[in-house]
C-alpha cells in the first residue's frame, strides 16, 4: 500500500487512530502472529467511522479485516500486505444496562470481562464465559458465535444476541438493535452476521440478554474412569433443585498430566490420578450451601458414576487452582510450540468412542502421536492438540483433520465448534461441510459482498 493511501485514510477519518505497517510491526499482534500483516490499521471512534472504511477499500480494491481482541484461534483475523484492519477498540463502551428487562447495549470493542463486571453491579451476568474474558471482545464473540463454559445451559452467542448493528460492505448500516426476546417480523437477519467472522459486515453494537447471577458458587475436581461416568454426574446435578450447575469441564489424563507439570503442582496437591477429570461449578444462595450441595451430590452418585476420587474446593484459592488446570492451556504451546490444535463438537453419547477412535487413527499417521484432549463436557465440545511442534506439513495436517473430522457431520456433530473457520479451517470446511450449505454460503457472500471486500479469503471464497 503506497504511503499516499495511508495519508488518504488519515484525511478520510481524521478522528481515527491510524497505524502504518511500521507501527504495526512494533505492536503485539495477539494470539496469531499473522494478525498484523496488513499495511495499515484504522481504529474508528464510532459507527460512522467504521462505515467510512468499506467504500474507501472497495474503490481501491483493498481487503478490509475487522479485529477485536485478537484472541481468535482459526486465523479469522489474519491479514496480509495491502489489506486494512478495522480495529474496533475505539468502540468499547457499555452504553446501557437495563436491570428490569435484563438487557445490555454494548459496543463491539467492549471486552467480555468489562461487561461481566458492569452487569454484576446489577446482579446480572451475560450468561457466557470463556478463558479469554479479559481480552475477547463482544463483537468478535458475536462474529465467531463463541460458546465457552456455560453454553450447555445458556447457549452460544447466537442465543444471547437480541439484536445488533452492523456496517455492510457498501457502507450502509444495518440497524436492528431489537431488545426484546419475542419478535416474529420476517427474516431474522441478525443471524446472517452471527458466526460470519466479519465476511458479510462489521458488527458495531449489540443488544444482549443478561441472566441473574447465582448468589455464590463452589468448585469440585472429580476423578472418573471415562466421559460416560462424568456425564452421569452432570445429569445428576442438572436434575437437582435449589442449585445451578454452572460448569462441567472434562480433562483427559494426558492433558491433565501436562498441566500438572507445567503449573508445578506437587503430587497429591489435587486428585489427578484418574483417566478423566471433571471440573464442576455449582451455584447456590451461599458458598456454604454450594459446597454442601456438591459434597452431598457427589456422595449420592459416587458408586453409580464409579468416581475414583473427588475434592470440593475449601477456599477460593483452591478453586482457582482447579480452574487453572482447565484454563491455562498455553502450557501446551510451551511444551509444543505451534502444536496443531482443533475444536470439534461430538454428540454426547459418543465421546468415549470418539476419543478412542482418534487416538488409534492418529497413530496410523505417526506412532508417536498422543493427543491432549479436554473441553466442555455437557455440550460435547472437545479441544484437541497434537503432541508435536508445528507447523506440520500441509498433507500431514490434512490427514490429521480427516481422522478427527471423519463421520462428525453424519453423526450430528461439527468439525468447528466455537473457534470458527477463519483461514485455517477453510480447506476442512470445503471437505467436510455439507456441499449445499457451502453453495448457499457462497451465494450469500456474493450477494452481500460482491466486491469481496470484507475479510477476503476467510470461511468461504468470495471470488
């Protein structure tokens, strides 16, 4: 991109922050080193500033890539030379929280953590949580249809969004900030933008449902022989009245052992010697009530579920130590830089068979492959990392994908659960997604963004 175009950007958006390629090279790109490959970054101050960018880029044949917290794991925010980044960090306000209607109006650049804190002042919560809460933005979460820890109870972002505002590829603003649950007024077009990863428009404002916060919570770490046993425990707690299951995370032994070593946990510090570990969160009116309900519930289901060992956290520090096992997954990256990582959804009753199948299938590719597996038990979302340094050759990566994704669609699962398709999974999308679905997706892209301006090369081909 010539320097004159950067000057034109500054003239077009005098109130925006603008970085050229040299400035980008000196900044932290976030989770993906490819995020700052663009020739310029523009941080508009408002929706009007965002709306000025698509026309500017279309007239010059420049791709426009929206970015939020840069926490994506599928290359959805990756950029290349000649492209422009639309950074939503300038739209970071929580405009309104209506405690009676339990609705928040939030700008796209606000982080999940900021919304959680603001909602908590009213005894409310966004009903969605994930480990990157401090940096993941609401607009990015909408655009990837983020799921997280509480999706089994509250759904994904698609189920939390009541309405939204988005800038279209031609610069028009789609405004449907509906803030009521019931609306049957024709096509519900907000869903076109949810999960589209910025390929059809840039989400700028969102109306979100909020839920009451449970008075207090407790955490337990439970050792079980397999996923089926863990699911019996989950079903037991879901059936109880007076308490609220808020989390059910499963860790297979290989992943748990890696985390134990990486975090420096001493042997015997936590009950870790089981084929699978279950991290349970339970909400109740008080911490004491939540802990008592966890203890009583585990005792009641102990024999039926074949529980190997269990510990109910006696303090916030002990609960935090349990959650570190699940959330500080950068330990994988430290042990295996650029390890190939995947994100699938498996129908609930098939988890144990699926893990056994992929472990055997991966060894046909390389006898040393032994995957780290963990994830959200109650909705079947598993995260899988291969125990090798990356990147691996293209052909081998495709072979790994075919082992992991084979049969998922036919069984009712998904090769991409909550991280999106981006650029990294586009070939897998073309091999494993329903062909008719792909045709419709390409048609929608061509209709809304005929110039292929918005996040080109991601999810579907716009060419």
